[in-house]
C-alpha cells in the first residue's frame, strides 16, 4: 500500500476509538473479525465513506491533500462519487473495490478519491455534468478519471469488475504514453462544463409577458410528456418528478386549466396505488424501474418525502380529495417513526438493500413478500381480501416475490387496518435496511417547510409542532460562528461547508413557520429568514451572479480542484436558486429588484431547456399569486392577511408606512365583492367562492405620488 506505515498506525488507532460507531463492511477480515485493511476514510463521519474505510483501495477524501499528492506523484485521479443507500454503488464496491487485484493496481497507479454526493452536492453536480458530456448519460456510482488539476478526461458509471480492471489498465498506459493528450482533453471538458454551468448572466431584465409565455410553453410540454394511462412522465424508469408536479400545481391555480388538474390527479393517484408507495409504513421510494409504478428502486430519500408531503397536502385542499390528505399523513407517520433522530432531526435515507432470510444482501428484501409468507401471516379471509385488492400472485410480481400494489383506491375499509398491522409486525422481524443517519441542513429544511405548510393546509397542529421542534434543533446544532454547517451525525456537526441549497431551504422553512405560528411563537422566524437571505447575498452573490457554493472574493482565486456552479437546473429537488427565489417572493422585505435580476439571468437557460427549470417558473407563479395555504402575504408596501373563519374567509389588506391604500377591490371574475361594512380594506368571502380564483387590486400613494396599480391572485381553500 502507498500510505506510509506511521500513518496506518494513526488510522488503526482511530479505528479503535470509533469502531463501535459504525458497521464494518468488508469481506477482508482476520479470524477475530478485525478488518485487514484501512484507509483515510476512517477519519470521516459520512456513512457512505465509512462503508469504504476498510476496502483494500487506499481511498482519500475530497480535500487539498489528495490533489497535492496527485501532483507530487504525477498520477491521474480516480474519483468515485456515490451515496450510502445506492444499490449499484454497493455492487461496484463488492465486485471491484473489495477485489485485491483491482485495489493493488489502483493504489500503484492512481490517487483514489471517494466522495459522498450528499456532502458535496456542487462537486457532484460538476462531475455529473462532465459525465453526461463525455458519456451521454449519468448515474451513480459515478466513476471519473481526472488530471491532478481535477480536469476530467474520462468518465462512466458502474463497471463490472473485468471491464473496470481492463479500463484502469488502459488509462494507466495512456497516462504514461499520452499524458499531454489526456490533459488537453481534460482541460477541454472542464472548460465546457464550466461554461455550461455558468449560464445565469444572460439578461438584465425579463418581461412579464415572456414569463407568462414560458410558463404556458412548459405546461404544454409537460402535458405532452404526461402518461395518460399510468400518470407520471415518460416511460421507464419513472421518477415522481416533484419539480414538474409542483409547477403544474401552481399553473393550475393560476389558469384553472382542467387538463392540468386531470394530469395532476391521475399521477398522484397512480403513485398512491403503486409499489413506489409503501402501503404499510407510509412514505415513497425514490423511483420505479417500470412505467406502471409497480417495482420501485427501494431506497427512501428524505427529500422525496418532503416534496411529496407538500404536494399531497396541497392536492388534498385544491381538489378536495380525502385520500390525498391520508397519504400526506402517512408520509408524516413514516418520517416520524423511521427517519427521526434522537436529536429531533431527520435522517437522510433508508437503503434499498437489506439481508434476506438466507443472509444475502438483496435489493428490496425488507419490502417484498412471497405468496406463502403472506398466507402464513394472514387468516384465510384476510388473505382473500388482500389478494382481491392488491396485485399479489403465487409466482410474484417481482423476481418471484410480491411488491404490494393496489388494484384500486378503495382499500381504506374495514379489514385493511388489521391486515396492515399484521404485515407491519411480520416485517419487523426482517433485517432492516441501513439508515443513512446524516442530518443535512437543506433536506431538513425541506421537511420542516413541508410539515409547516401541510399543518396549515390539513389543520394539524402536530405537524407544525414537529416542524418547530426540528427547526430549533437544526438551528442550535448547525448554526456555528455566524454560518451554517451542512452536515451533522449523532448530534455532532462536522466541518462541511454549507452550500446555497442549505441556506435557501432553511430560509423557506423559517418563512413557512412564520406563516403558520408567528402570532403564537416567541421566535421571530421571519428575522431568521432575513438573516439567511443576507448571508446568501454575502457568501454566494458575486458580481451579479448567484453561485451554488461560496464565492466570496474573486471567484477566480478559488482552488482549481473546487468547482464553481451557477446554473439553476432542477434535479431530484428544485434548484437552490429556484428555492431562494421562492423565499424572496414570500419575504416580508422588498427584494423585488434582486428577484428580477436573478430570474432575468436565467432567461437563456429557460428558453433553451424549460423542463430543467420548472422551479424557476414556479417561483415566478408564486410571486404573482401566493403559496397555497399561505395566511400572511407581504408585497411591496402592503400586508395581506387571510383568516379562515367557519368555512368563510376574511381577507384584509393594510399598507406599510409611508403609504396609504387607494382603490382596494376584490373581484371574482367581473363580479365585485363588497367590502366589510366597518372596513373598506377588509372582505368576507363566502364558502361558495372557495377554490375559485379571486383578484385583489390596490394602489399605494403618499402625499406626493401614487405608484402604479397592483394586483394579486388569491386562492382560498
């Protein structure tokens, strides 16, 4: 091995100190069970990195030391990026990174760096873009080969062991014989990626007409992609695509387009029925491998739960659909039971793989059922009921096993609760999947925001209390010396710097709580949000550009190995830029100019690939109306309050100094709603106008001038 013996002694001492804190994963063990190998990843806290701490590969973490070593030894870098609950990451580890021949060759000819994509999302974004440019597709594990200056010259995803060994042998030969050519190729790729990810400075302003047209075009494109039989978008594999669904939700309340409503309801119902939905514990898996939502990729991610919770809660009130509310409650029950830490914070994920009854690590073992297993757990009557309402078969519907898949939505009847409880008890005897117990600020922010919004929509104070508790714990643990730390584990924060998504999602959580409990809470959540926005401006806003990682000072002086990303593309979640724009649109303070400047900077990107920027257009739609279920709305110079009183709504508007209100009017189409008899700026809206778009108009004046008239769409549910 290339690490000197003295360093190894330090690593083994560290192993002794922390071996009780994680599960050793390696097949290379001494008779007493002690691992034979150790590497630099033993210093890390990430569950994913610790999974690889005893590979025979001499892994290093993503830091300056690794790049300094690559330069000193003039070796190419093998960069492997994945995450703890990634099935194919586990497969490649077992086949290649645990293989002695592969490890020996890597250690001799490469500097090997392992990255947890959830700790370093900007690094992941940069090299995933490079992978897509090089290979035309992406995924994890991500396997990239770099120069010592972090320039990617070759990339792929999962490689079977024989092919991977052959590949690294070829790259070693090419590096020895054609290093200049590989370096030039890496420089070209890096330059292209930087240019691609630096889109975001295209226009100085953008018109309302252009944004309305862009929203209509995106809506039309998504409806064209929508699967009219199974819901969702496109074919297999099929992802929930929460950013698209959230956009369609706001497009619907803006336009009342019934085609949009049909697509939304069909998708949400088909996902409820499908194997992507855990019908026992609640919550959703990450995606399905088929177009029918039958067989999921079984990992469960916190960010999916957060986004789908908010969507199902919104759909419950927008479409007056009780089953959507029940699904939202099941998500909260799952997260509270299986993803809540002792510190009151939310874990990142549950693995797809777990041990089956033969002790083999198998994808989905915890969630699937054999025909005989189901018959053994249930009574004859219960089994007959289950096989009638769920698609279970003697030969199974997935590799001889059964994924629970509803044939219809009429299962919330007499027998299912008892059946469900029996199956939950039987599942409890199985080996649980690994829990990635990292606490990530941005994902916790998403869940806190979703809980607060869902609590208001579904009138559940328990959701709001859970959100408040998590928010307080998150702030107390992750706020350190005037800035956020991205990751903690077991109540201990680590030194990983937060990125834009952490600040923007926590600010969104603060504003959601401000809206839900501001009158009853001693904490000024709105002030927290403004503090976070000011730090975003200080840390991430540089020369009119919003970066995803810190860009204080001249961005060109950043380490060559530390990538900078500007683009606002949505991924598994809405982009950090889009989330920040949503926060700005909800803020008590006037950030209109900043909002317009950032949005205008991405006009070219939206025009070029609108489906990748649904989050930005959702932020625009929110800015022209209000967040579904929002009670307090602040716009330039005014404050609007919505109060639900016995199925009626009280709508009031007040001006902020030095302005006075003129021409206040609330309309339902062309019909003008009369103001409250004792206050011309207050209206009582009858229950008959629920779920109908209303337009509130006003004008602000002072003693010298009047501003242009303004208006806002309101949706009362």
